[in-house]
C-alpha cells in the first residue's frame, strides 16, 4: 500500500465523525451545513452504477459537491462488477476523496436488482465487485470503503464473516449499520456486532446506527472500539450535534447553540439551496428539512403548515424568522 493511501485512510478514520448518506436528505447543500458544524467526513447519496452508465447527466447530479465538503466520498450501488467498475470510473473522474460501495440498502427497488443489502446474501458477488473496484480506486491512491448491514435477516447474520470477505477482496474501510435487511430501519441496531467486526478485521471500522446524542456517540466509540462514528437521522434537522460531540470528545464543555445561531444555520441552508436548485425545487427540497428543524420548537406545527403552503422564498424566509423569534 502506498504511503499516500495509508495517510488518506488514517485521516478518514482517526476517531472521526461521519455524516451518513441519506438519499433525499444529504445533498450537497446539507453536507456543507454539516461540515460547518463539525462533520469530518461526508458521503454522497447512493448513486446507481447503471444510472451513471445509461443516464449519465441525471445520475452525476448526485456526485456534485463543493470543495468545503472534503474529505468527500461518493457512494456507488449496483450488482454487477463490470457495470460497477464503469460507474466507479465515471465517479472518480469527479475527484472524490474516496469511493464507498453500498451493500446495505434495504429498499425493494434496489435489492430486486441484487444490489444494496441483497449483496450480503451473495458474498461471492460482493467480493467480485470489491475486487473489480479495488485496482481502479487504488490506482488513484484513494480509499475504498464498504457500507453494509448485520445480515439479511435474524437467521442469517453474517456481518463478521462478510467484513473479513470485504477486507480480503481489497476494501480499506468498513462501515457497519448493524441492523438486518428485514429490520429495515426498525428495532435497534446491535452495536455488539461492531465490536466483533472491529476485532475480526485489521482495517478501520466506522460504526453506525441509532446515535441520537452526544452520550450515544461517546458510548459507541468506547464500547465498540470503532475508528469513527457515522450519524444519519439524528443530524437531520440537527447538524449542531456534530459540534456538541466534537466538544465532548475534546473534553470541552458541550456548547449551548443559541437560537440565533440556529436561525443563521437554517437561513443559510435555505439560501444555499437556491444556489443549488431552481427556485421552486429549492422551496420543495427544503420542506422536509424545515419539518426537522422545527421539531419540538414553539409554534413548530403552525410554521410547518405555513411553509408547506408557500412557494415564495421571501415569505418562507419571513416564516423562519418568525419561528426563531418566537423561541427567544
Ligand atoms: C431517508 C434515508 C435515506 C438513506 N439513504 C442511504 C443511502 O443513500 N446510502 C446508504 O448507505 N444508506 C442510506 N441510509 C441509511 C443510513 O446511512 C444509516 O445507515 C441509517 O440511517 C442508520 O444510521 P442512523 O441511525 O444514524 O440514522 C438511509 C437512511 C434513511 C433514513
């Protein structure tokens, strides 16, 4: 392994905080917001290898990023190694900092094509994919990571064996969301599996699943020995969580994020969305974020009703201002 690749892997996994890929949520705009608040590593939403090959212009949109997001990984999904290789080459031309392979998506549309978490049922095929990608990614001295689950269902938990197979095939970093495919996003993730995977492989392991607070993040680091933690749903509407965890990890007092700062973040998120999307799309994309940002806030329900029936950016900005003024 080249020393450059080694350094790159180390910088992604030195007790780092990762923003999880969340399709439909962690677009370029939100990733930048999370970086501002302390996410160390961000990953694109899942990008289809077939999509890249057959409808490039549409799929490559998901790979758009801005320099402030580095280190930035692009996540590829698919089920066929030569298609994955072509897809990877198209993504690598965009100059990400690493490539991630999705072997955890539980969604029907994806698994019926043998991709995402379906690959945990066909480990040979999963190994073929990683073996096919490894030379392409390593040629550029970039790390290759694999994100996977506990297994297909409760009767076929194979995360540890699968992790060893991915390492043997050439993966540099593993990221485990220890739920089975059958669990989808329900039930609880089994952090014990992160501990077991970490013990079984010699490459870095990123732990993921159900981190909802500073205490959860610290606990995952401590109990599993993982090299980084990945946070998804809890950061949605709450990017400040990264700053809180960072402070706690450095032994500092957990910062109190004022409503003024929160307002500035939300406003900035909204305004940046307009640079990224056409006007109407920006307003619509922001609605799910607003729903999250306003959770638990005084006047949140009426704020949501108002923004959901307005297409006018100036009006929406006014509603955001009103909401945060109400908290003061
Ligand atoms: C709306 C949504 C979209 C997701 N999209 C992706 C995706 O594109 N790629 C991926 O690997 N995982 C995806 N996931 C799974 C998350 O990355 C993560 O593994 C999971 O949510 C568990 O972490 P959390 O408890 O911190 O949210 C998605 C999850 C959700 C809820």
